[in-house]
């Protein structure tokens, strides 16, 4: 069995972060989101993984490399534009061959992995298996309608204006070889993409065995800031504290709860209340870092309070009071100004969002 992981796409809902970075590489608990999916696939016994890449191909290749650190064998497959999930299957045919496969969206996370789901698919001998979960906003997802008597999938719709159910498709699918006929048979949707929902509907209409599994655990499509922060919170909740031998914590500092301090972290006159993850080489001085915060590597934070936030690498934050519910990109500087007149002075990229406490 093989796997197909989608790591292309523009990530428009996470701009401006994704103007310069692949959304799948935004760190969750200081590990790129993409790696959680790759590790879940590996843990299910699948090591041959095709990774669909787009404009951020170089960054994805640099992060995953030859896969040896993750225990996988990646093959990079270029998609010239975001043309839909079914199009990704279409261009991956030579790589997938005649083997069944898992398709995993690289910006999704399922706590608990997929090993049991893969086992269920293989033992069931299905042509396709889809994962469903109840959501309050089904119009933003692919939606499944089940037969009320048999529970079988009878209809799928992509982001319907009037959903027939609240069961959304989770971003993990399992397919047999018949899906290759399906993706060749369908035509682009109104938005110009080959929809995987249309391909699965084709399988249903042809009488193929399409099985659904209701996911009751934690799943998140991390396309928005709130979703990313919630995923970071959920992963940190299950993280055990650990302090690297090279980390330095002075006598005036206090660590409470599950706190991860990576190599070379320096904590001075600060309080860290977990769950929190602090990346290698980061320096915290006169700070409070509160629960559900991850700070990536080589950051410098001084005289500031941070809580429920994700801070990417090489950020400099000093004397700015309190930050919460925030996502700061690479190399961001948040510093006070003594210039007159006193005012907020901002340099922001497209699609930025700032909430100022007056």
C-alpha cells in the first residue's frame, strides 16, 4: 500500500504567513504540521509516499529531504496549479500503480493516527473509504448524505449552499484502483477543479463499495488562524515536559506544568506555565509564557507576556505588554518605539490582521 500526501495549495486563509511559507510547514508544538501526517502514515506501515507539491516545492523538499529522518521514502510530484484533489490522483497514477493508497491532506491533523482506519479499509476490501465528522459549518466542506436505514453513503456534495447533512469529509481518504477510472471520468467543477467528491460519487453511482467511518476523536483542518491555534493547544495538551541538558534556567525563574525546553534555551527571571514548547536557541528574559504557547527556534523575547500563541523562528519581541491568540511569522520584530508623536507604526504585508489594545 502507498500514500499520497497533498502539500501544495496557496494557503490563502493563513495569509500573510503563507505568502512566504508553505502552510503545511507551520509548526504545531514546534514540529511542522506536515510531519504529523507523514508520521501517522509511517506508523500505519506505509513508507512509500508521493508528496504533491506546488509553488512551495523547494521548501517542502528542504524540510522532508530524502525522508530518512522520518522513516519514509518520498517521491515528489509536481502539480502545476491547484486543480483539485482528484487531479492530484490523476497525475500520481504512475507512482501509485495498481496498489491501494491513502490520500492525506497535509494541512489536516487526526489525533491518534490512522493505523486502525487503514486496517479497517484493507480488511473490508472496499473500493473507497471516507472519514466523516459532524461540524457546525458543513457548507465549508465536502458533505456526505447517508441512507437513513442502511447508513451507506448515497450522495456527496462539495461545499453545498444548502447541506443535506452536517457530516463533513475529513481530509484523509483510502482508495482502491477503481478511483483511477473515476478521476478520468469526471469533468472540472464550476470552480475549475477536479473534485474528489465527484470522483467518489462516480464510484457510488457505478455500484462500487464506498465505506464511511465516523471520526469521533479530534480532527482539524488547520486552514485558519483559530484552527491552527486550537491544533497547537490540542497537541501541547498531550506533550510531556522535558528539559534538554544544555538548557539554562536561572534560580529566579519558575517552570510550572509540562514545559519543553529544547537545546540551548536560556530562561532568565521568567515564568513558564505549561503546556508550553520552547525551541532550540531561544532566549527568554523577564517574561511570562502562558499555556498553549509554542515558540520556535532562535527567538528573543524580553519583558513580555505571551499566551495561547504560535511564534515562528527568529522572532524578536520586547517590551510590548501582552500577546495572546496570535501567530507570528518568521523573523518578525515587535518592539516599542520612543519616537514622537507617540503612535503605532506598522509595516504589514497583504492580508495582515492587527488587533490593537488602546
